[in-house]
């Protein structure tokens, strides 16, 4: 079994994951594996089909439970209000959606939107067992072509899922489209730890210990070797902020958590569309 060397790729390699680079090369990456762009969604689907039954357990185990603190803080930063409509893109097993359902209250609603039916199936029982689960609806769909009309939601969020989308800018553009003017946006994603010593420890843990636990607990080394690979190809916070600005978002900011392992990116759709050039 070949174990890849822990490496954080440079800006040029990260830019190869952007839509225009994929359009030129017709190649996309899932972890360190390169494949025809049209095949990536199938790779992602098979990956999450494998991990869905123990997805929540493994996330809790591998993060030592810290993932819940990250998600709670991110929801607080999003600043949801009673009665709002929220879409949770790549929402999977509905952790963020369940947390969002509390501040929006009984008049609000959350749509969990995910391309993978296996993940949605494991999210539905969690929502049904929660006191606010009636506010949550599950919809299967592609983040690059969201099936809701423009201006439908007060808030849009994506948690630890945008790395797996083939065309990231297109997906952000779709979230921008379905937001109302003034709507708020949250992207919670993994990133590069700031402290070099902490980063080295994180590399050792994520490239060697996490895949071992994946093999023991899920029967798949590959599924949990792929996770740290996708993180090291993903855009750094300043790069992601620039991408959100290109899409049209304003008031863009980010908050690092746990030395930068996770980052909450926040933005707002402007109240008025910018005037057309010329």
C-alpha cells in the first residue's frame, strides 16, 4: 500500500482546481488522484456511499469531537434570525442543518441539499429524532445546479463539502443566486494550520493515523487517506475570499479555528446587483 508523503501544494497547483483550469484540461482531482472532470461526481458518490453508515461516528472520532464546536461557532457567526429560510448545500447527515434549525425557530425552515442519497438517508433519522426536525427538508441535488429559484433563501451554508465539488466557482455562484439580496453566506472548511509544529503533528495524524482508523472502523484505508489529500489541494483563506468576491459576495471575512485546521468564511449578497460594466 502506497502512503503519500504529506505535502501542502503551492498556489499554482491549487489554482488547477478552479473552474477555468478544469475547463481547459478537462481533468479534476479527488485527493491526489486525477481523473476526467465528468467522472469526479461518480468518484465522490462512491466515496460517500462507503463512509455514509459510519460518517458521523468517524467525524466525531477523528476530530476528537471538536467538529461540533466548529459547527456551533460557525452557526453563531452566520447570525440566523427567527423565521428565515436556509439551504445547507452538501449538507449530508444534517449536522449544520440541525444547529441552524434552533435560531430560526418554528416559522423558519432548512433544506439539506446533497447529491448523495446515502448521506441523506442517514441524516433523515437524526432530524426526525430532534425536537426541531420538522423544520428540515431533504432534497437530493447537484451543488453546481441548485434546483431552487433565485432569491429563495435568507442564508446559504456549506460545511466541509465544497472541496468535493468539481466546479467550485459554479457552486458558489449557485448559492449566490438562490440567496435573497442581503442574504448571508457561510462556508466552513478545512485549511492549513498556522503554526509549523502544530502543522507537522497534524500531517502525521492525518496521513498515517486517520487512514489506519478508517481501515479499522470502516474497512477502507483509501476513504480516509483521500480526506487529508483534498484538504492540501484546497484554497487557502485569502484565496477563497478572493473567489467569493469574484462571484459577487461582499463583506467577506473569515475566522480561523483550532490554529487554522478549520476556517469559517462569511459573506453577504449585496442588496443591489452591481451595475453592468460600460
